């Protein structure tokens, strides 16, 4: 059963033998409990990936002729799972959705630096931080990276088809960051079966914090969150990179998507 923010505040206050309230703003304690619920909510979402927060959408167009290979990451994107781009061809209406290959920023930079800047099919693009990239201008994108977790940068675009890469030609699968409204009637974006655990976690933290006892629960949350962020704190970046010691990297996830959306052509 889903609960409003006021329902949860009242439940927690009741278990703490505190004064009951009709609104989360009635007392200083009710406001503290509401804030603890909010903090616990986002900590729980960061600790685990919930299927209901995943969705498909598009990246946002930049339409900057000086940065023709850039798309913007929407504000509510918490983590990019994968990106596809419609590699259209001249005089064709057929969609060609292709799974873009992610490269770490240093790998991406090295790949582009090895291109011949004197080639007529190369356009030099300057990043916001001043780095110069050799971008192919006669080929739809194949690789991408992000230097700032705000913009997705592709290795190429086809100027004969479009002046810049376009958000409407992209598909991004991502984990969405749900919005929080600090009001009595707000219902957190969770599936109904997750509410009991969410309420229990909030109640445990609130009891420890407001009873001024040792805050072991909050410390556990902090440790878990720190570990999670060290491995998975990026939006577009694929997280920590480990040495492979000569082992071949698995290709199954990408190949599975290729079967769904069509092979690279």
C-alpha cells in the first residue's frame, strides 16, 4: 500500500510516542521526520537500481555549429545505461538504430588524436575546457563519451544529413531521478511493495536521530552510499575501470541489443 508523506510522518511520530500532527509543518519534530524520510528515500534509490525508475527517452539537442557532435543529458537522468543513434543515410527513410559504443574519456581522446587533422573529412571541435578533437564530418556517430557528465560527445556526424547531431535521432535508456515534493499529499515514486521497507528504514533512522542515541543506522547508510558512489557515481561515465589481465571483455550485453535493434550497417 502506498502512503503519502503525511501518512508516513504520522506513523513514525506515533511509534515514537510524539505529538500527532495534521500536517508535516505542524511541529519542528514533524518537519525533521519529513526531512529524514526524504533523505532515506534518495539514499535507498542510490543504493539499489529499481526497475520502475528505468525508462527510454531522448538526449537533448544542442544545435551548436561549433560543437556539432554534442548532445545534452536531461536533468532527471541519474545514470545512462546505453545510447542508440539513428544512423540515417542520404535519400533513405529507413531507421537505422545502432547501439553506440562507449569509450572512457582518455580512450576517446586518444582515438580522435590519432586522426589526421588535415583530412578534409575532419572537423576540429573545441571542448568547453579547450581540448581540440578531430571529429569526422562525413560519417554518422559510432563512439561516445562524456567529459563532464552533462554533455554526450560523439566521435563523428554526417554534415550531408544534418548540421549537428540531433536529440530526436537518439534513444537513451537511463535511470530516472524522481522529483520530490515536500507536501502532505506527496506520494514517493516507489512501487507499493517497497513502501513497508522504506517506512521501516525511515522509522529506524528517525528514532535514532531524534532520540539522540548513537546514530549507527545513519553511519551504515553513509558507508553504503560512499561505497556505491565510488563504483557507480557517474551519469554517463561507466564507473570504475578494472585491469583485465589479458582477459577478453564480455560482449554479450551489446550483442543482445544488436539482435533487438539490428546489426551495425
